[in-house]
């Protein structure tokens, strides 16, 4: 049966991917029949109303789902289609209380014009009371216009079935959160990431670049147990009463926070076994400061240092040495860690930057044990960032069993030498003769 998904016209590159992820999570057969990133109206095929309600119930980018009663390129074809599709449906709602609304995209009508359109559907024969709230039947007329066109190019009539979880965007708004930093992930994008990693009760999700916990809080919202780490101990500890734990407490989610610890991914203390259901991460791009990992540039300093009879690394306020690191090598490390830590069909959702147009482009990293499920793009001005979603393949489906060589570390001692994206970012993404 056909249904209309009404999207909010934001993050359009994520719309279809979020729907497909939620369908996979719920074991729902989904077919996207008509969709364009330029339109908030998506027509899908689903087996039942129950499937439609389950699909939309935790969507962040959609506002609701409707049973399609008719569609057309003009009102003549719409009325004809409505009469054909609803001949067996209308009698069921003849005495029901009802509400009729008009939803226009890139165009609007006066109240008088809307009333005339609604009255043109009088043949539906509804005799029940008209109500604005707590109605049994909520009918919506959708109009899609070309910009500045006097008449719509597509029209739909639909029966409202269920709303989404879009209200969570307001609940988790960073402006209301106790503990944030300049790199805290926007609530809407974090919640979409949680949907892409398929966070749910009974799953364990890890963020190796946890920061202030934005991604993990979104996963906890959907029921997952979460754990995080960060090389910067200040992020983990916070200040006074503002820290990651206080964020979980703010949303009554502390029971879904397993723990947080100080570490970088190249020295992760977690036992190397496949126990994680999901990994979410936004690795540092090295823009504000160069990307670093634990260690020294020349490899020295591994000898234990004793101060007043106590090992230096066990003393309060110990700051471990750090060395510059290649961003592309870090992406490779994330994939290697995911391949060895995710359960079968577990997901990795990783953000990575990308320059627009013909500027420097970072290759999407791959791994023989990980299948790329979706690549979603969030554009900014001269650059974008991509959300890469991977699925851990069953061992039997891994074709290349050759031991995988670690990506060679970029040569250089400075941040710009180790990170092509960072260099281009501060150059304003200007093309030079070397880049051509």
C-alpha cells in the first residue's frame, strides 16, 4: 500500500538513508517509489498501517506519515484518483469526527482559497462532526509548487496515521544542555546518526571521540547502553557540576551510561573481542588544533619515570605526551577497530570532512570486513562533511582474507603536513598548480 512521508526540508541528503535504516532495524519491507531531495513529499510502499506507524515512530527528519488517498499533477486527476482509491474506504469514516488541512510547499493559499479546495472534496460524504483536536479522521491536502508558480505541480490527499520523533530535536537542543563545547554535535544530526547506527534497547554503542557526549546521548535516547572515551581528559572530567555525567542526568539517562575513560583509539584499552553493537564517532579533523595521539615524535619517553616514589603516570594531573598524527591514518584505524570489535551486522557511523567541487577530496576509506551501507552529505560553504555508515559483514561473507596492511603514516612533523583537509581549510580551499 502507498504512504506519503512528510519530511522537514532539512538535511535532505539523509532522508532516504534514515528511512531505509529504520526499515532495516524494524524488519520492515520498504520500497521508495517517488523521492527527490528537492521535495519534502516521499511516496513509499509498505505492507500495512502497522508497518507505517513503526517506521515513522522514531524518525527525526520526517514529521509524519499518511495513507495516500490520491495523487495527481492537477486537481482533475487528483479527484479522479481519490474516487478510485477510496470507494471501499469512505463508508468506514462516514460518521467519524474529522479535520481537513492544507499543507503547501513553496506556495500558499488564502483562507478563502483553502476553504474552496476543501469543499471540492464534499463527495467524500463525511457527515461526522468537524473538530480541530482529538479527531478520528485527519485528512491533509498536500500541494507542491515550483518556485513562484501560481498553481501546484503535484497534489496529494492523505489520511494521517502517525507522527515521528522529531520533537526530540527540541528536547536535546544544545542551547538547553548543561555541558557543551565548540565541537558538540548538533542535536538533530546526532539523533539522525543514532538512527543510522540503529541504537536501541539491548545494544552497546561506543564513541572513541566522545567529547561532551552528544552522539552517545542521542543513542541513549533510543535505549542503547553507551560507553565513550577521549584523548582529552578535560572532556571526560568537565568542570565542577558540568560534565558528561551531568548531561545524562539532565535527560534522566544515567542508567544508560556505562562509563567514560581517557584514551586514544591507537591505544584503546578495551578488550579486543567482538562485543560492540555500534560505534559512532566524529573524529577530530585537526582544524582547531592538529590531530594528535599518545606518544612522542621520536618514540622516546617509554621508560617509567618515578617521582617521589610514585610512577609519574599515576600522579594527579599527569598529562601524557602526544604526537602529531595523520587524519587519514586515523580513519583507517577506526575501520580496523570496528572490524575487530563489532558483532555481526553491527554498525559503524563515522563523520569525515569533504571539500566541495573539484578541491581536495579525501577518499572514502574501506575495509574488507565492512560493507558501506550509506554515504550522506551535509554541505556547508566550501566544504562538506559526510556520514559514512558501515555494516560488519559475517565472517563467511568476507571475500578478501589477506592480512590488511596499515595505511602508511603521512610524512611530516606538522599538522598541515599530516592533514590535507586542514591545509586546504586554512587556505580557503584555493586551488594551486600542485593540486591540478
